[in-house]
């Protein structure tokens, strides 16, 4: 089960791009050069 949060930090978003935040089969954000945000609230 995914840990639901109110917000995600830049480090969280980078971890998502590496497949570490939601697991290997979970959704991933783009890699840093294409990642155009630094926080999600």
C-alpha cells in the first residue's frame, strides 16, 4: 500500500524518477533533466 502524503519534496520526486518511491512497477516521474518541478503540495 502506498503511503499517502500531503506533499512530496524534491528528493521524493527524484526518488520517484529512479523507481524508488512507489516501487519498480509503480508510476515514475521523468528524470531530473525533464523534471520541471521541485515540490508537489
